[in-house]
């Protein structure tokens, strides 16, 4: 099954929609999960399922849904960035430490004492 993740910032939380679609036995299924990220907690409701007899019908519905979400300013995300909402803090922390290290190294070369 293929998956698409969409997020939309909303006040203090982030709303999420996950589309899961593909072939199961002889039919094609589209599952839509609504959820949200509030602080460090990720929640997701029960899926809404649609069954299609033809793959083209399924792909048309997925395309229409994706187009509507993107027009509504939703953002396509990958699964890893949704399940780890703190990844930005890690990058900032590493950049800050790297910058301090460079400043200390520069001061040592210049002979400046703290």
C-alpha cells in the first residue's frame, strides 16, 4: 500500500491527514486517517475507507483529494518528519554548538582569554 502524509498548522497543534491506498485482493482501497500533533503527542482517528473496482477510479480519487488538500494550503510530508516533531530543535542545537566551537577556536588562535 502506498501512503501520502499531509500537515496543516492550526493554532498550537498540527492537523494531519494520511492517505493509504492500493490493491487488496481484487479491489482497490483508499483509507483516509485524520489526526493531529499536539506537543509531543501524535493521535490518529479510525480510517475512513472507500472501495473501488478499478485502479483508475482509485488514482483519480487520490489525485482529486491531493489537489484539494494542496489548494487548501496543506503540506505534503514524509512519515519520518511527522513522527519526529522535534527534528528542528536537534538541527538548531547542533548548529549552535558548532558555532560556539568555531568561536572558541578563533579566540584561541588570536590569543584572547575568556
